[in-house]
């Protein structure tokens, strides 16, 4: 038996990179700011035209949604620049490759399995209803209560 010692070749991951922490905090702050902006623009940013009517502008739903989506995009970019973000991206790529290796059931197998599950569910439901009726009947006979 050989003695194999596992070592971590990436010291940044063990010690933690302070810049990564800063990027993560900034990413969260960007998301929080976008959510606050979403509600702020919805409540306070209705513009008024020269004839006194409201104008769709900064307070419109589209601008608000685009603000949040842009913030999510920026936050994901910031997270990706961290070591953990890159590791997570690699994990998703490897997961996608594993899903491609799965042998999926055929349409016929899926239909058969679905029918079996439905039949067993109905059968179990009927069985539980019968057992409940039996115990209800027995309870009524023993105690004289029931209805």
C-alpha cells in the first residue's frame, strides 16, 4: 500500500482571496440596490407631461425589469470573476456533460411507468378509504359515537 498525500495546489482557495470577498459583497450590493431601485422607480418616478398627463418613463415596468435584469447580469459577472464563481461555472459544465450521458427512457417506457403510478395511486387511495371506513364503523360500534 502506498502512502499518497493529497495536497491542495491552489493556495488561494484554502487561504481565501480577500478580493474575492470584496467582489461577492459588491455583487450582493448591486442586487440589493437594483431591488430598491425597482420599488423606488415604481413609487416615485412617474413623469408628468406638459398637458398634465402621466408619461411612461423611468417608472415604467419595462425599465424597472431591465434594471433588475441588468443588475443580475452584472452580479453574475462579478461572481464569475471570483475563484468560487469559476468553480461553480465548471461544476455546471460538468453537470451538463453528465446529463448528456444519462440514458433517458423511451416514450413507451414513460407512458407505462406513468400508467402504473396512476393505477397504484388510485388503488392505494381506495384501500385507505376502505380502511378509514372500517375503523370509523368500528369506532361507532364501540363508542356509540360517530356520524
